[in-house]
C-alpha cells in the first residue's frame, strides 16, 4: 500500500507487477484510467496504523474507499479496553459507544478513537485546530467522552456531517457520475443480473470442487473453449440464461469473463464465508491453531484455524485462511496473526488457547510464538499438539531400540527398492492380483463390497501420522508379492549392485526376527494408531484425550505383563512363518553367533526366548510407555487436573467443587469477584441436579462435549451460566492441529504444479471456500452478488 507501481502495456497483454506491500495498479495505456487491484489483506484494520487517504494517488482513492466501506468501521467489541489514569479515577473506552456512534472506530495499537467517515471523506484538515484528532492522531480523553463525540458530530454544516453525507452518497452507486453518464435501461440491468447470477453459480461449483477455471492457468479469457459453458448449462434453470451469459451480443465491457471479474467474485465468496465464521464466533472464547508449510511455488504459507464452541454447544474448528510469510520467525508469525485478527475484526483478548506442532519457533519459552502471545494475553494457554506428540513417541521408538531401528531401515529399503520403477510397481500389483484371484477361487478369503482392494506400498515418514503402521501392515499383506519382485530383481537385474541389494533384502525378510518385530509393531501401533485417529477429530476435547492416553498406556502395560498376550503374539508370528516357509527356531535354544553379543546377565548363553521377550518385547513396550509419560506432561498440570473435574462419566464421580473454583482462578478476566461467589452456589445446585432424577438425561454421558450439547439442548446452560462458562473454557483448549494439516492437503489440491503461479490472495480465497464448504453452501447467491457489486463502481447496477 505504500507504493503503487503502474506497468505500461507492452504487447497484446498487460504486465502486472506487485509492489513491496502487494498493492497493484495496472495501467494499460497512458490515456486510460488505471486499473486498481486491492485485496482485503491490504486494507489496514487498525485505524491508528492507516495512512491518510490524501497520501494515496488520486486515481486510487475511490477504490480504496470502496474497500474500506465494504469492510466497515473497526469496532472490536470483545477487546479488553485498558484503563488510563485521569486524576484519581481510572477510565477506559466503553464498547457501548459503538452503538451510540456508528461512525466510531477504535485502535487497539494506540488505545484511541477515530472517525470512520472523516477518515474517508475529511477535507482540508487543519492540524492547527486539531481537526486531525479523529483521523490521524486519535482521541484518548475518556472523561466525558460522549459529550466530546457529540461535539465532533457538530451542526448539520459541520465537517463531520459533510463527510457522513458524502459517505451515504458514495454507498449509493446510482448517484455515481459514471452511472449517470452511462445510465442503462431496466432491461439491461435485469439481463446483467441474470448473467452475473449464472457466472456466480458456476464459480461456486468450481470452488467447491477445487477445480481450475480454465485449462492449466487461472485465466478465463478463452472461457468458451473450456468446460465453462457446459457447467453453465447444468446450473442455469432456463436456456435463456445460458444464452445471456454466453451471448456474443452482450456489451463488450460486460461479458463477466475477465480474470479480474473472476477473482473479484471469488473474493466476494470468500469474504462472505469469513464473515459468516466471524459472526458465528461472535463474543465467544476461542483458541488459535496455526502451522506453516510450503506451497507448490516454494512460498511459506501460514494456515490459521480457530476453535470455539458454537451456539449449539458443539466444538467447532473453522479454517479462516492462509497468509504468506516471508520467513518463519516468531516475530513475523506474530505480526501476521495480529494483522489477520485486525482485518477480520477478531480480538486477541478473547483468545483462551493456542496449539502448535512443537517447533522451536512456536513453543520457545523466551522468543517463541507461544510466549509472544502469552505476553499479550496470559490466559491463552498453550497445548502441544497431542497427535504430533504421539508421532514423536513412535519415531523415538523406531530409533532408540537397536533391533527396531534396524528393522525400519530395512523396511524403508524394501519399499524404495520395490517401488524404484514403474516396471517393478506393475509387477508387484500383478502378483498381488494373481494371488488374490487364487485366494478367491479357493475360498480362503471372503468377497464383499469394499473388500480386497488394490493396494500399494507406503513409505514410512517421521512427519506423517500413522505412516509406520500403514507401511508394516501393507508389507505383511503383500508379503508374497514383495518377495516375488525382489527375487525377480535378483535374477534379472543387469547391475551387480542391484542384485546384491535384492538378495540382502530377501535374506532379511526370511528371518524369524524380521517377522517377529513386524508383528509386534503391528500389534503395538494398532493401539496407538487408533488413539491418533481419535485425537485428530475436530470435536475432540482435552479431558477425553487425556483419558484415552491413560487408557492406552494401561493397555500397553497389561499387554507387556500378561503371558497370554505373549503367547498370542508368538502364535501369530509362528503361523505366519510356517505359511511362508520361514524357519521357526526353538525358543529354548541358545542364540548362535558371538558369545559376547548374546550372553545373558547371569553369564549363561542367551536363548531365543530371552532375546525376543526381554531384549525386544519388554524393551519396546517399556520404552513406549516411558516416552508417553515424558511427553504427555499436560495430564499432570494443575489446569487440566481442574478441568477433569467436569467429566460427567459415572454420574460425575470426578466432580470436585474446590478444584472447579480453582479453575475459575485461572481465568480472572472471565470471572469477577461476585461471579466467584455465585459460582460456589451454582456448583452445589448443579451437582445436585445432575445426580437427581430430574437430571436423568445426563446420567449416561461420558464426555464433556456431549455434556455441553445436552445442556444447550435442555436449556440448562441458561440456568447454570457460570458452570457452562467453565465447560466452554475447557472445550476450546486445542487437542491436535489436524485441521491445520488438512488445510495443507487442500492447498496441494488447489495450488498444484500446474497452477503454481496462483497469487496469494486468489489461493487464500479459493482455499477458504474449498475447506469450509458447509458454510459456503449456506451463503446465498444474493449476498455474493451484493458484495461483488459494492467492491467497485460498476457501470451497470443490479436492479433494486
């Protein structure tokens, strides 16, 4: 926004170039009016940080005003306004003033009030008389502030009144000079609405499917050559509308097929979705989930997700968009989040939780993003992503035990060798198909819908949740096919090196130790994989997550100490080896090899039983349990111990009034002194009601998420308002950043290798519509039409 760089037309297509802060002014010819392209991210939300309108080039001021009008005045009602000493009395800005004076804006950065109308249309500001107080400096004297606001409004001929009249006329595009000079007939306006409605329908379909608009680029200049016409036919109810959209006799400047119009409609769709999410949040508490990743054009994108409890008592995680960041330092990320909050009218004072993946720039105790947010809001408690912590446990297990580490190294080599070429992959799939047909013909496996699907090997990755489990299960399932491909490589490969690698892998797979570790890890990872999938649920809450982690740890301890589980595992391994002609050793025989490596503690030769049960079975399970204890330290924190007292299972057996009163002390801004006294009485009445016959509907609940929904469903939350507030605060605490990871998967769909030139704004708008399809579907076409129409001055208006 500080600079506007115009590019002269050179050849058949205008060249666009962005300035350092993304403002675009495209001048196609010296004699033509500049074409200005601004985005919502270039509009500064905080009025104290804006540059005066008069400091911008004259040609772009109206377009800038149009975007600010579409956004509206900045009124952070949920912000905790700081108090300032005025003599012996401490005063602060009051949110009620926003209702009394609709033109009023508030700057969080300056703790000052501004006038929205005077900023847009203030004329001839004379700094000597203080006319810049409400436009540049900021008003901060809260003593008798309402009286001074009225003085600013002044008489009907005051500068403020003139700015208000200009703003009202500016909103009415039918009073625009361009419209008066090129006034269209009512029939033209009706046809314009029909064309625009049809184009909006098609764009909505393309956005919801994540499809390119035309070919391999983002231009629809050649729209008639693509599938746009067919899509228009699907969506238009009458054939006349199709003809109106694609009619060659339509005005040349009103075809609605230019890239600029296309992106404006997409932006209107995304803005409506974001506005619906912000309205859904309202003045509720929420937590922040963020992470960064590179897109296909190697640009760092910061994904922002908010978690809150909606009006139905349901935990919701909403994706608000991605922001391009120049680097991933904590300061840059914090500044990007602040700008994003200001643009969308969100206040960090309502933030009650933050969840990240645990990287140093995120969770650093001194200069990490977590600490920078805590410095501004000390009640935004940090939770390390549970799913990420669980993955770290599995990665540590795969690297700390020597035998398991060797197993996973060979596993990766097998996957890489078998999948090194298309020929080998085809041979693998063909062998699997032949074995499947034989098994079906012999009746060894049943048939049914969704069964016996074609699969391929998956590479294990330290950062891909559940990948270790998937790799091992597929290796065991495709054992014969994998060994067949390796044998083929050994027999037919021209290079001696390839033959040697294949022979080494075959020998490794035919060892009892390899099969034993594979089956052991499948049994163990099956438990942790189920836990990981549960942790990734959007509606998961912190209490249930901790309870599930405790259950898995207890299950692993039981699995370690129960001889029946050992015998069961040994039976599965033996049966697998017998089926595939793999030698099964006698567990009581001593291990062959060097005595120094295989000697037991008492000096006696180590047996197979000792080696497999103590050195592998016991050690792996003990290490996993220890890693889970070391990493999931949240369960021992006082905050979560207090929150666990809200658990409704077993007729609220964990209820503890003292701990819940202590929980309210963690949020002093949300519970006043009088609230704490009232909370004591509410808690006594609450637990008596829940355990009585009147609360029978709550007797079978096992989750605080279900408790919140049931309270809203029965309107009990309106009676126990303070107790419900505690439940809300517990539910907004993040569990996992799975929603953020899903947004990155969607980003790879939207901005793939063929669309890697997509701009940041277009990517962000497309992603919001694609990820939040539920809200996108609820947006009416009329809302999109009106927002698009008000984004700029249009020659043709929508009929009223």
